[in-house]
């Protein structure tokens, strides 16, 4: 069994959380000491490390995140993590599309308001 332990930063009173990644053959287990780090939950720290991102890692073994990424590729966690990151990407794209649509909606509404005002003006001249 191989094991990697990362300290990750927090935004609260805790000094840090600890993410533990264990690999035994094709089985990968990942735990985090944060409030969402137990079974049946998914925290951003584990998700980030499994995706090969060192964003929250503050321990000196930060480059070991790459090792985790290669472990993940050979387990069922790999496909699942890909689906999650793809879905998150879709959310971000959809949010951008929404923001652009809202800008167009605002501009079109302003244009319609101005045109209505001009029509009212023209009818009363
Ligand atoms: Zn966590």
C-alpha cells in the first residue's frame, strides 16, 4: 500500500486540514479532516488533489499531487473525477453564457425602452 499525506489550508480557525490518499492495487481511498471530508461527502480539498491540482496544499510535498494524479488514472476514481471536472467546466461555461445573455437582455431592454419613448414622442408631436 502506498500513502500520501497533504496538509491543506483552511479559511477558518483550524490551522490546516489533512488529506490522506491511499493506494492499494487498483483501490484508491481519500480522506480529509475537514467537515466535508468523511464518507458519503465530497470536499473541495480531495476533489482538487484528485484532479492533480495543488491549489489548497501547504505541505512541502506539494509536487506529490502529480503522483496522486497518476494513481487516479488507474482506478475507477479516475473516470468519476473526469466526469465531475467536465461537469464543473460545463457549469462555468453555462454561467458565462448566462452572464452574456443577461448583458444582451439588459441592452435590448434599454433599447426597447428608448424606442418606446421615441414612439410616444413621435405620436405626440
Ligand atoms: Zn476537505
